[in-house]
C-alpha cells in the first residue's frame, strides 16, 4: 500500500472508539494530567492569535465603514444657511427620502433631485424642451460637473422607464444623490 492517497475512515473511528474505552483507564488519565499544562498553553496561544485577528479585522471593517461614510455619507449633511435657515426645502425632502430603508423612497429621491436639476437648468437659461436637450446645449467649460449631471440623469431615466425592474441599492441611491449634490453645490443651488 505505498502512496496511499485516501483517508482511512475506519482507522479514525477506531481511534475514537479506543479513546472512549480507555478514558476510564488510570494510566491514560495520568498521561493527560501530565500533559495538561502543555495543552493549556497551546490553547491559550491559539486563543490569543484568534483574538488578535478578530480585533484586527474588526478595526479594518470600521475603517472601511468610515471611508464609505466619507464617500457616500456626505449626502446626508444638512444644508442650512449661516443663520440656520434651510436654503432649499426641496433638497431637504430629497435627503429625507434617501434616509429611509425603502427602495421606493430612494427612487422618489432620485426623481425629485432630477426635477430640481431640470428647474435649475431652466433658471440658468439653457434651451431645450427636455433636461437631456438642455444638458446637450451646455458648454463644458461653464458646467464643470456636467458628467455627474449626465450620469445621474441617465440613472433617473432608467428608473423612470424600467420601473421596479431597475435594481436600486441604498449605496447606488446615495451615489446618485451625491452626484446631484455636486452639481447643485457648483451653482450654489443648495
């Protein structure tokens, strides 16, 4: 039987049986008691190593959560003026919709943010019947966040046309609302 490449299950069960039968044997118990400090030290060492890794990865997970908050959590910040009054109540409603756990509320937040973008482009004097036409007429040097506006508007269109077939996660909703926020802040609309 050279080069045996299988597990001998019968042998494993035999050793378990032998252990259970010999457990009451005085000689066996004295052997275990003699080796007990070694087993205790080994167990302690393994527990410390595992504990270290649990704490280390817990710390790393918290760091990732903080980075996510910086990237995706900035949208939740209040938009209050210097005197404490709300600068744009419609934007506040968008943030309220986004701060829920309902996918339909996130969709509403994106749709309302797109309406605000539509209103903003009209007030800025861009020409076109639809928001898409107005965004096409924008001079890139005048509108630094035009790419964010386009991407957010495309996602809004996907939501509007695909309805509930469009899968929207909270992270994606925050990302889209953050793009709208960047556009609005560029023109001090919020």
